């Protein structure tokens, strides 16, 4: 499992059922599990320890986590989190994603095209302000609009006042609203990446498996005003690294869990959304795999997309498997019934809470009816291509930006302007042949799903076959030209209309329907959010602070133990080492994806083969935690999360500590590889000493 | 494109529209294109020439074609046609499918497990008998039953009288019924196969592409009574082989075309059946690709299935692309309208024919309503595994065999008994791990498509998750044991019931519904067949004998020219050679699937690199033609069909001669490879001289 945010899934055990497990939890830094750590481990979680870890933790807005590991601005994350940046700076001649990179000096470090890092600075409770804003809504506004307005207002005010990126985060299903302020960094330079073969050793076949042998790391340096950043808080590197049976912590940004979902919501995923998404993922997997096989250059161009697709596919397959298990759904039914019974037993009979359950069921049914069209027309399923995304952004930016901030579609709000522009003006390569391939295939899919005779489909195809239409659109559009994008963005909707770009005009032709589908989706989402908030508050009343909110790609703390587990009756040891890596390569006769990069073959003799390479812990993680530091009780960096084992696939639903494990690269293994395989002694020294030599 | 029968697709241009093309046609040997050949090529097609070619042509009942190429019983076909047999005789230790095989002496030849070859001996028109039988049907019988009875009766009588396999074949949409009598051969021994790398050089990426460089051949020897067969008719081997611009013929067994389908039938494929089938193929592709990547042994076990799946997927993708092309569908609409207009212009206004068009439209709508359940419950889509197929065969054989021959499901008729038993008692390996994988995935698919709450799904899953249920069924069943199968088959339905085998009982639990779905399908098929016969006869009246019937996996003759074509403005030469193969491997740095087998690397210097390897011709072929001999005007073997180029993907719909090409291995290239790469001089000598040295 690659734990990027995009792979986050939605489904969950009721907390009531899951709380049997001691080490469950993706805890807020503002409400950490002090008591649990004290009673289970005798560990005293101090405010200073927590504050230091918070400010050393980094969020990758490309979807992932990381941490500062030197006083001169080094940030470590996973190779698969950095891959997007590696890909964008690669060319046909120089494939950093595949072949790796090392800058021995600052001058050799290479700037990323559109990477943004966020470091959390403070958290402020704004629940009362948001709720007051909704209560005092303007005439004509519904609650969703009112909430959007007040949240946008809070974000803008905070941003203007502090200069920090400011996001109002919805926690506890709307039970709580918190203002998260981040320092943004956008001058990020690549320092080190191994070959993808080493980072993703064993490839898709080994994904989700353990034992593992992956050097899944990527190291950047953060710059500010053209100089390396000197963060006050960074993690001290543990040269010995993680030991079996020791207490460890994971500080990172789990993307999304849905452990509090109701049965009708789970049934929607089981019966409607997951099957549809899986069918799309599998057709894309086949499409891009076949295309990649035609030439090395095709493979390089499709690699990042294919990687994400295969990963999401495995995750959803695993999740759907749990949802189709009558045992699991039975447990969910019982847990929900028992919660409802406890509500009925209270004074007042919890009438409004039981009504909230019914409201969710109805909202889910309403959304289900338009889900197919929503998915294909608004959520981009029918137009899979970077070009279409840009075309729509230009169209909508032109329409949204003149509106008052609070009335815009959320992604066009003032608080997100810089991120939007970073994406929109990115110089990343867009390959017309690949775009024609994926757009052609998704137009084919659109035609299958909505029907050849559907008026929208007829309008989209404009008398051509899906593939011919895709070729015409991609060849005809100018959105690959960044200057063109800048011009249209600056010129607003008049400039956009005047350009008469075929792809933008296509986006326009479906935009009325797409927006109205989104409106339905958001309205039902609003109903559910309110109902969930009602249920969430009732749950608090029953369960107190023993609870943590579902993951929301905000900073969380997990804890657990480096620990063996049983699989098919045999014990799986918690640590692997370099010797195991070479044995695995030998047993597969060095065939892809079990082959080793030439450097690794050549440098075998130099390595201490007993050095640990990967390890597992019982920490509760999910997509988005990729690249999270694993730290020991002293707060030292002992490893970096990059995966979960196959038994952890149901983590979206709930946590199980018997077999489910988080997988990290070991801090000692990283040093050994940097020195002995890559000759990156200057970098290794910086990690060990915390400053450049 | 691999042209095995299973890949045959259904759709077609009206002949009226397609007859612009001179070299179109999959002609009956009983009604060959004498006039066309005379006028276009001055070629005189004699009865003796035709009879010799017919008796030298071989049908592989595993789906494919071949030909006798020596007086001592050698039969040549494609590696991908022989693959099923190669796979079945392979073990974990000895992988003939991957590594190839050569028997330098008769004693080394290896017997195939369950391969049946058919050689056409005679054709008899039985149209009048079939129609009379339907007219005089028994009270209570519908037309379909009556036709099945009379056809089974004719087959049985012929078989009893002649000892030959006897199949009544429906031609011209029921306009004509012909009794085909075949000599059956079941003692087939493997003589030669190249490495799959050489046979399928370029793998899935090069599939459908040209230029090509594949040695896609496999050579067997037919035995009778323990001795090599000495066929009176076999093809003389042309040492020089095919030349550019020469007239060539293809004699083989195109599996299925549907060039006469009506617009509602094409719409059904476009909107209903192809999207569903493609989604299944793509999910299987992903499933088996991922599993194959885990280990070499997995890859070996899944290879044959995966091969067929990827091939069918490409074909259907191509076909759907044509069906979604408004240009194509517009042409179809116009052609059908113009045909109807010509009918209206005739005396009587063609009322019954126009009614037949309406009947087809209604029957198609009725079938469409039950298609999903038909596909998953009767056509096996929900139970993808060899074990389930066997379990159902045992169940149904027990129920069907006591019935009168004419009332049975067709595959249990007396005429097909030997073929059924050959399949049922085959010793082919069945791998429980692979069976659990595919059955688990298709039960998951079944649950998605029919719905978790569907009563049939609930009964099938029996309270387990799809994967757990699949594991339980495959572990619990005894159908992998051939002795068990023999016992149950011999004991009939009482023995089957007494065995209480979990997988057979599963098949039983859905069999009422499956059979009733089949009944609906067959009834609508019957309506369509009758209506098509009405239309077919009217078409004859209008078009005369300029027409050929749609392909039906019976012997056909195609003709054409070895000819270059244009693609993206550049001319593609008609022949490739060995030099091109080595260049292609070099340009891909020898990476899979463009790597060469070690023998080919080692023997490069010994080869005459200018020897032709593959070539294209304008012959009209389709799935099932795989392995068909390409012969010259003298009736000599000049090559062997193995593929079509990407422009030929719409061959199911109709023929286009501008770019569409059939691809063959060249007879000179085969000899050169046998001698210089494989040191198979004895075999090469036998091919050249027509007898063993």
C-alpha cells in the first residue's frame, strides 16, 4: 500500500466496536492520548515534546507527509511522494524518477516545479464562529453556502493578518471546526532520490506485502529567499534506529478515514461507488500498462499515473472485499443498532439523533441516483486528462473569481488562490499522445456508461468517435501552453470566451449539468454533515474524550510497538535487513521487478548486510501517512512510514492490531545505503550531525 | 490479433455496403469465387485444386486452423493455437509453452492431453430435411426444439452410418443447413514449438501491429492406431515462399463474423454486451497480470488464460470503437434503410421481410433485459474457473443424458459425446490457488453486478465473503480428481447427488435460473434466426450468389495479394526479415517483451538475415483463421496466418482492403529458423521433401 492521500478510502467500523484495540487512533495534537500512553507505556507526553514534533512535521500538498531532519532545511519523505516532482523535472534524456538523483553540493540541487510544503504553526478552535455564522445566515442562503462563506471569511482574515496559509478544518463530522495555520514553502529543491527499482523494490507484486526491502525515500531541501531554511525544529536522526518491541510514534497527515459511517453509507460504497470506481481504475490500469509496454518512453510518461492507479485499485479491492463480507456488515449492523438502543435508553429517547440516522439514509439515496453522472461529468471520470482539468480550471476561474469570496466554488476561494495558481501555471510536461490515449478511453467509457444516445454524450462527441474526438480536442487545444493559460487567467471569462479553445468550450458545454450535479452532491453532503454532527455530538456525550476524529489530511499522532505478527501460522519477524534483499533478488533470478539496480549489485560487498532495512509497527496509519517520520520515545527519527501490510487494508473501516502493521524504512538502513551504495557521505553526515558538514 | 475462435466477434457491415471491395470474402468450398478469381487474376480454380486444399486443411477444436504439411502426418499451426496443449503438458519443472520443444525422433514426440483435430471430408445440403422437420414438429414443441431434434437426428444418423464426426451447420442466417462430416484425430503428438518469446515476439504491445517478427508456429504429428498418419492430401512446402504482389489463398476456419446484423443488434452490442464483456476482460487482465507478477510459477500457470484475455480485450476494444463511431453507425443506418426501400419497391412490398426486421428488434430488446443475469449465471461470467465448468458439466450430463437425444441441451447430444468426454476426462492440470483467485474475483463481480442483496447472490455466497466462499468451494470440491469425474459421469444424476460435492451443489443451486435464462436466450435467438433467414432469402433474391455466408468456424477460402499499405502517410513494406527482428531487439535494449531467446542471440551469425520472416496480404480473415495455411496459385504452402494488423480490427463488421492486412509467417523464414536456430534439420528436411528422411 502506498499511503498517499489520493488513496484514502471511505468506510469504517463504529468506534464503539473498534475501541477494543489499545493502539488504535490518529490523535489530534491538540488532544493527544496522554492517559493511554501513561497507562500502557508509562510514557509522559509533554507539551514541549509534542510541539517540537509538530513543527518538525511537514505536509506535502501533492499528498503525503514528511519531516525536517536537519537544521539546514532537509526534508525527508517517500520516493513515491516525491515521484510526482521527480517525474515533472525529468525529460526523455534524463529520467530522475527511474534513475535517481544526488546533489553532492547545494549548487547541484534542483528546484521542483510546483511542489508546496506546509508546516503547521497553530490551531485555533473556531466552532462557535462557524456555527454562529450559519445561524445568522443571509436571506436566500442555505446552510452549506452560509458555512462556506463564514469559513472563507475566517480563512481570509487569518491569512491577511498572519500571512500564513489558513484552512478551517471540519472535525468530528462537524462537531468541531478548527483553524489550522501553516507556513507555506514553495522553493523546494531535490537533494537525493534512489533508483525507483530500489525505492519500490518488488513493484506492484510486493505492494502490501511483508517482509519488504524498499528504500522508499526522497530527500529535499527547503529554501526561503534563495537560501536554505534553518528550521528551529527538526528531528534528530537515530543512528541505531528502531528496535524490536520498542514504543514508537508516527506524526503525519492521514488523508481520510470513515470509521463513523452509517450502514446506508457503507452500502452505497459497496453497491454503487466502489464498483464504479474499481471498473474505472481497472480499465485505466489495462490501458496504461499496455501503452507503457510499447516503449521505454511511453513507460516513463505514464509511470506516475499508473503507479497511483494500481495502488488505488489494490486499496479499493481490499476495501470492497471487507464491505462484501457478511461478517463485517453484520458487525456494523449490530454496532449501529446497539448505539441506537443506547440513544433510546437516554432521557428524551435521542429522537433527534435517530432522525439524523434517517436523514443520512435519505440523503445517501438521493445522491446515489445522480452518482453515475456526477462521477463522469463533474468528478472528471469521463475526461481523464491533465488538459481537460486545466481547461475546466480556466473556464471556472473566469466565472468564479468575480464572485464574492464566500459564494465561489471552494477551490476558487481567496485562501486557495496561491495553490491554484501554482498548479495552473506549472510547467510540468503534458504529453499529447498520452492525453489522447486517456481522454479517448474515458470518452469511450463515458459513452458506454451514459449511453450513446444520451444528449450530453452526443454533444461531447460532436459526431466523431470517442477516439477521433479525443485526438481532435487534444491537438486543437492550447492549454498545454503556460503563457496561454496565464493570458486567459488574467483576462477572465471574456478572454476565455474569446480564445474559443476547443477543450475549454467542451468543458463549457457540460458545465451547467456538471455544476448542477455538484450542487446536488454538496446539498446532500451538507444534510449528511449536519446529521453526522448531531450523531457525533451524541456519541461524545456517550463516549467522552476517549474518541479521536476521522482523518482529514491534518496532522495526527499515532503510537504503537515495533512488533512481529503471525501469518498463515508462521511468525513474521518485525525487521528485515540488506541480506534479505539480496536473497529475494537471487530467488527471482534478478527478473523485473525483483532485479537490483546496477549500483546495488556492484556495491554488495561494501554493505553490512545485517543492517536493518525495513520494519513494522502497530501504529494506526492510512493513506496520507506516506513519508511520516517514525520517532522513538526520545523524539528521534528511527524510520519513515511507506506502506502497510495486506492485513491493514481495512484501516479505513477500523483498526485491528493482531495482524495489521505499518511498514517503515529503518533509519540505520538509510544511512548504510547513502554511504555504501550511493557514496552520499556529505548527506549522511548532515543527517547524523543535523547540519551541513 | 490472435485469431483463435474464442476471439470471434459479432458485428458487420451490410454486404451491400461492403461489396465495393474486390477481395472481400470468406467463401464456401462448395461455392467458391471462381468468376471473381478468373476476372481479377485470370486464375482458374479447379475442383481438384480445391478438393486437395480442403483435405489438407485441419481444424483445431481448441479454436484455430492448421494444415497437413507432410505425407507422414505433420500438421502445422500457430504457437498460440498449440499453446493450450503446450501448457497442459508442462509442469513446474518443464515449461514447454515458454521454452519450446523439439523431438528429433518419433520416440521423443509427446502426446497431447485432450486435443482433437477435424478434417473435413464432405458437405451435404440438408436444408430441406431440417425445414421439413421443423414444419412437422411434434405437438408441444416449439420451432427451436424441433430444429434441434431434427439436427441431432441427422447428425446421429450420419455419425452412426459413416463413423465420422457430423455437424449440421447453419449458414446464411438459416437460409441453408449443411451437414459437415469430419474425420476426427485425437492422438496428436508435439514435434516442435519455439520459445514463446520467439513465437509471440513483442508480446501484447506488438499484438495487432505491423511490421512484425514472430515465429508463431507449432508443429504436431497426427497418429492413428499408434502409427503416424499418412494423409493422401498434404501441402507441398514452398522453399522460396510468398513474394510481393503475388496472388495467395487462405484456407481455414474463420470463427464468426456478423456482417449481416441489423442496426438494433449492433446497438445491443454497443450499449449492452460489449461494455459488460470488456469490463470483465479488463478486470481479469488486471487480476491475472498482478498474480503473474508475484512469481514465475504463477506466470506459467496463468499464461494461457491471460493470453486469451488480453487478446479478446484488444479485439473487443477495437470493435466497440467502430460501433461508437457515428460515421460507421450512420453508414449502417443508411445501408439498412436503402435495403428496406428496395424491398418496398418490389411486388408485394416485402412485407414479411420488413416484419422480420421488426421481430429482430423486439427479440433483441427482450434478450437485453435478461442479458446481465444470463451472462453471469448461465454463460459462466460469475464463476470463472475450470472447476466450476466441470462441476456443471457433471451435473448437467447426469440430467441430460437420460433424455431423448433431440431434447437435450445441444452440448450433451450424442454427436458431441466424444468431444464432451475428451474434455471432461482430460488430465490437464487445474491449480487450486489460481482457481480460488479467479473464482473469488468473479464471485466479487457477481455480487457487484447482481447486487449484494440479490437472493441468488445470497444463496451463492452462503454467508461468506466472495473470496472466503471461493476458497471453501475450491478446497472442498473433488472435481479436480479425474477418477471422481469418471465415477459421477458413469453413475449419472443419482451418483452426482450422492457425492454432495460442494461445487456441484452450488451449480445445482443456480441451475433452475440458469436454464430458464438460457431458454429465454435460445427462444429469442430462434426468433432472430427465423427472421434472419427471411431477410437472408430476400437478400439472395436481390443479390444473387455474389454473397458468402457469415463465418461459422467451418472451412472457408479467402484470396488476396501480398501487398504493401499506407499508414500515417508512409508505406509499410509487405515483407519483414530476420535483420529487422535483431534491429527491433537492439532498439529496445533487449528488454521484455522485446528480448530474444538465448538461442537466437547465439545463432545470429549463422542466419541469412535477409530471409523473409513475416508478410501481409489482403486476404479476408478473422478469429479462428489462426494457423491457416497461406498457399500460392500452385497450391503450395508459402506461409501461415497468425495475426491481422490494427486496421483489420473491424473485420467482424466488414472488410476494408485499403489498410486492413492479414499477417503470416513466411515459409522460407520457418525453414531458416528450424535449420539455423534450432538445428532441426530432420524436421526441415521432412517439410521440404514431404516425407521423413
